[in-house]
C-alpha cells in the first residue's frame, strides 16, 4: 500500500560532473519549463498583462523570501505550524498504531470500536472545526486535536489492515515457543506490520500539514495559515507567496526525511 | 461520536488549561481583528495604560474571521472584538454575552459600496439583477447593504449576494464576477485610486449614520466572576480612547496603526479617523435589532438593554 | 478485510456500540449534563435533519458539493493516470515534468486555497482546481510507481509482438497497474473531500462546507450538526462506493 512515495526509481544514471546538461540529465527540459513559467509570471506582472494587487513579480517574491531569512514573521509562523503539526501527528500516530494493533488482535475491541471509528472516519476534518471551536476554543487544543484526528485515520486503517495480513504461522510458531503475548506483539506482529504502518504514516504526514494550515486559516492567530490570510489583509502578496514557498520547501524536506528514515529503519520495506 | 470526542477534548483541556490559565491572574486574553478601528486598544497597550492597571493584555488576532464569540464560548478568550449582528444572534440563541465598549464612530465614513466605473451604478435601484459582494452572509455588512438598497429605491430580493473576503473583492470586481462590493476602509482607499473603479456610496451614512457596528464583549459569566478585572480593562481602554481622540491626524497614530495592521504607512495616512463613541448606544443597537428582525435573522426577541454592560 | 466483515456479519453487533454512544449522549443531554446550546441531543439533531430532508432544503447544497467534488475528482484521476503513465513510459516526458511535479506536490494544498481565489477569482473554477490539485498527486505518483513496477517481461513481450503503443498502454499497462492506481485514488478521495469542504468554507457561495460555517456563525448549532450528519453520510457513501468499485475491478485484492 505504499502510495505517497516518490517519483524515483527512474533510470537516473549517475553522471560525472560535467556540463549542466549532463548533470541534469533528462530533467534539463523540466528545469527549463519551470524557468519559462517563472519568466512568464515575471513579465506578465512587470508589463501589466495581469493587473492585480495580488500578482507581484517573481523577483519581488524571491526578495521577500530572502529578506525573511534574517529572522522574519514567516519563519516564526512556520515554526508554530510545525510544532502543532508535529504534536498532533505524534498523538494521532500513536493512537492509530495502538488501536490498529489492538483492534486487529482483539475481537471484543473490534466489535466495540470499529463501527464508531468507521462512522467518524469519512468526515472531512475542516467540517469538525466549527463545532470544535465551541468546546475547545481556538487555541492549540483545537488545532492539535484536528491534526491528530486527521492523522489517526490513515495510520489506523493501514495498521489494522497490516495486522490482518500477518502470517498466522508466525504467531503459531511464537505460541509454540511459549513466547509471551507482549513479546510476540513486539517481535513478531510489529515488525511484520511495519511496512503497512509506515505507508499510513507517510500519508498522514501530508495530511497533518494540510490540516494544520486549515485550522490556522479558519481559527488562527498564529502560524503560517493565519499568516497567509493576514498578509492578504495587509496588502502584502509578496510575503504571502513567499510563505507558500517556505511551506513547499518544508513539505519537500519532510517527505525526504521520511524516506530516509524509512530506508534506515525498515530495510525490509517493499520486499514483501 | 461527539461524546467520545468530548471526552478526549476534556482530557486535553484539563492538560492544557491548568498551566496556561492559572499562571498569570492578571492576564486578559482579547480576540482582535487587526483593523484601524482598534487603535485605542493598541495605544493602551503601547503606552502602558493596561500595565498601570495591573493588566497584561494577551492579544489573539484573527483575520476577518467571525470566531470572536465562538472563541469566547470555547473559553479561549476573555474578551472579544465582534460586531453587533453576531452579538445579537448569539444572545437570541441563548448565548449570554454582554457588550462592554464601542469603537470609533467612523464606520459611516470608512465603509463604502464600490463598483466598476462607468456602469451607472449609483443607487440600490441600479443593482437589480446584479451581484453584490459582502464579506459574510447574513451578517452586519450584508444587513446594511440590503437596507441601503431598499432606502435608495431598490429591492434586495432582486440582488444576488455573494460572500467574498474583503481582500478579494477588488479583483472579483475587475474580473466581473461581481458588480458591486461593500468594502472596508483600506480597500476603499485602494478602490478610490483605481481608475477602473469608483466609490458609489457610504451606506451607513444613509441608513444609520450613528451605527456602532463593533464592540468589545464578554460572556456574562466571565464578567460576573471578574468584575474587578473588567472595570480595570475599561478604565485603561478609556485612556486609550482619550489618547486616540487627541492624536487623530498625528504621526504617532499613523505609525501605531501601520505597526499593528502591518499596512504600508502611506496607506494608513489616507485613512479617515473619527472620535471614539463614549458608550454603547442602546437606541442604535435597537435599530440594528429591528433590521435583523425584518430580514429574518432573529427568531427570538432580544432585550437590547439587558445586553449592555452597566458598570 | 475479513476482520471488518466479521464485525458487520451480524448487523446487530455492529450497531451495538454506536447505539450505546448515542443513548449515553441522549440521556446526558436529557439530564442536563451537557449544555444544549453547544451540543444538542441526537434526537434534536435528527429532528433538524428530518426537517432538512422533508422540505428539500438539503438537496441544493448537497448536490453542489457532490458536483464540485465529482468533477474535480474525475479530472484529477484522469490527469493523474495520464501523466503518471506518460512519465513512467517516456524518458523525455519524465524529464520535462518531474521537476514541476516535485515542486508542486509537497505544498500543503490548503495553503493554495486563498492564493487561488486571488488568481483564478472566486468562482467554481477555483474550487474545482483546488480539488484537482489536492487529488491529482496521489493518483499520479501511485500510477507512476505501479507502471514502473510492472514486470519488464510483460512489456518486452508486447514489443516483440509489435503491439502499438496505445494498445500496450490500454490493454497491458493500465490493467496491470490498476491496483496501485486505485490505491492512489483512495488517498485522493479523502484529500479531495477535505479540500472541497475547505474551499466551500472560504468561498462562501454554497455547499455543505459553507452551510456548516454559516450556521455556526449564526449560532444555529442544532442545524449545524444536522449538516455534519449529512456530510458523514456523504463521505461514508463515497467511501463505500469506492470499496465496491475497487472490489469489482480488482477482485483479487485483499485476498493476499
């Protein structure tokens, strides 16, 4: 079920340092395409083809992005968003894995909880924010709750499905050797389920960021989601686009980091 | 499922609220929108009036969102900046909020209907069959633009209202997705400078010139448990108001507003600033209530006088 | 998922826990333990729901949301599959598109909603674009991986028999990578729903997302919950439909 992976696995032949063309390989045209799009953006804004207060030239956006590096609001907002996303992600994942395994192994719990989980699962997270505000207010409790909720479902679903596919003979063998219940879980079930859990966790990373931004847009007073809206009101589209840029870089970095960790920690991933 | 959610929620709340709430007893959490109208509050903070009253104001800005009252109910804020229509709807639904203090009487001169130049939109009658943008459906802007249409010979039933966020209205106008918009100060200034757009009218002037569209409010429960804090808050706010009134047209005010709205100072210099209203005016609020009743926004009757906090 | 069906085999058992939760909620409300303004009782919410359905008020926003979602999701799926296959089978197209995809993909799409409203305007086009952007990447990437992961012998054989490129794609590549494509589409379904609701909330024209926010702002909490129930039904319905389609198209799935 590895779904949100990479576009790699393409025959990117390692080429010796040489001309740009050789180093980029087939991607040269892709990079040129992006350059062309950005150039068009720049020109359309400078020459006034698109007249809008919210269509700044690319160079202005880049300048705004660079000037933030010396310690601006964007980085502070980004840090707040990441802190929330990470906290919510951690809570949602732990609950997702724990309930996924427990429900996968215990029939009683399955009967008690699965229907409830399946009822709540299809609600798109933004829809629960308005009612939750009335109970949780608009602060971290709300945002972290929403992020945990969004994270929980893919992790739970994948873990649950993963546990179901654990080879019964493995468990039987463990039982024959009188391995304790906890040890079986830790040494047999968990490793066999890890690839599935990892796939769920990866889907959840992008969801966590999406929902963090959403909750800040709907009920924010800090964080990058709020910043985006605030900059619209402050007539600073350059900063708004710059914030989107930083967010894109963050998303990219998170995905990369995840792949590296996955390769390190679960070397048997994708070999089943 | 919400019971389950509530259980978890309560657990989370206990974990979070104990340390962050009890730590600093003299802190007031105030929900604000970074709009020039709030200059007196920011002045009070900047010049230490709240501090002198032993209050620490923790500002929670939200951008144009109508989450002030929901946030009060959810316990995130002690005091919220919100508008009269939201307050009246809340009270009508059984949410017990009280209006603490009003804001500069500038609404009438700052908020305008704008349209594309040369299309002959001058009155409500010209809007028949057209689309008008409001920031929030069934809220204050919507209510007053409908009344303005009626007063100037039109029929709101023949007009389509679309919810568009303030920053997007000008572009939506130019792209002809809407034909007119009821817009707030910053963007009215921008529209005034745009050769393609024009200012049609200032509806509040024609409908209810002394309207008080926005107030600070708190729940009755909070006020009763914190009478002293509320009194000190109002005292410091009053000094902020006095500072504001004394600095209209002066550099200190422009730079203060530019600072908290994050707007370019050149834009702020073009804004109009009006003196602060001294108290929440029950008569004005009754006019708003009656308009709401007529538009079907209020199902229960509301005793306006009981909504206003009396020191 | 045999473990799931086991719970639902006897429908009574499956209903047990929701029934308990609902009755606890109902009685807590009736006993005044919860504030009825903030959390109405299920019976009150159901009553509002009945009113919504009875006077037909439920249908315009429901259809609005469904239409936005279905159009966006369909475009995203077709685009995702087409680009995914193209990138996986042609080195040139891979080179041309990979950098662009890698730049756009990691942006949390919710951040693009305000930006898109600014540059595409406030209409339905923008909302559909939002759904497309959210849903296209999971489909694209899993299609790409599915096609790249195919047995090379399969493609060699096609080449040996001089099967045309189009035919190879439609009768060999697509059917063989279908399970992966569907896995991507499943992720896209959830993301697309999240974004369509958000877009409706921010665009403020119509749809279930707009209703929920609008009613919360008017403090009509009971009606708001009724709409959330509608949304649960919609989301659940779409997921069940997806399961059904997946089981029909890939009957061997889930039997591993």
